[in-house]
């Protein structure tokens, strides 16, 4: 069974092609550390859409809030860059900052989900009626609350895996655990969510 909580990309910022994207992430980080501000611009353009989209999901589709939290995420990232050890990809490290920024904003557990296995399988109708759209929104919010109520590290792992599109391998590297352990977290979280959604329905 697959979880596919719909997230409309229509409000997301368009992808931006930038010259210099052929430079590796490591090269860009080294250049930025040496004072090359254009390297920071390239890193932003390379990662902004994905970071914004994950925050859009976490905030339940609040475009303005996602943009504000995204700006805050990059501000914190540049301030914390000296602590980046390169163990995980920059985008994975950046997602963690975005996730923490979101948690700090809401102050209490409340989160969104968009997954690829477990809980519910739903395909949005091409032209849903107002009643169908309202029902879908209500179901999405129930699932969002269920994800937000997950205990950490399940909550962080599941949101990073499906909203942040962070690979199992990257999550394992970032957390210093095995890929098997990450998959176990994902399965456990999905099992909890499936049970919660069945109760809610």
C-alpha cells in the first residue's frame, strides 16, 4: 500500500537554471568558505526549490510561511556553515535546519506528510467537486496531525524521507546509523500512521 498525500507544486517557485551548476557541492562550499559570495548564490539556487517544497508540506501549504521559514533556514545555514562536517550532503544538512526551524516556529507537535508506502493510497480527482475537495483537505489535515504527533526520531525520519526527499542512505549517514535502522524507523512510523488513519476513518 502507498501513502501519497497530495502536495500541489503549482505554488512552488519555478526551478532556476544557473551558470556554474557544474561545480560540485564540495567545490561550492570551499569557495563560499573562502569568501566567494557567488558560490552561496549557486548553493541557494541549487537547493531552494526542494527546501521550499519541504517547508510548504510541513506548514500544510502555507505559501507565505514556507517562504519566511525558508529564508530563516538559509540565514541559519550560513551562520552554521563552519560546523558542517560534510558527512552528509549539504541538502540533507540543510533539510535538518529547515525541519528544526519549522519545529521552533510551531512550538508544539504539528506536522504534514507526503509518503510513498503505507497508510492510504489516494489519487486526486482531475476536477473534484467542492465536497470532494473539502473531504480531501480534511483527510490531509488528519494525516498531517498524525505525522506531527509521531515521536522523534520517527517524526523527523519520516518527514525527511518523504517531504525532504532525503534518501535512506543519506539519512543513515547523517544520523550515523545503518540503512537497515532507517528503514525500520520508516516502517514503524508508517505502521503507526496507518493505525491512526484507520481509527480516524
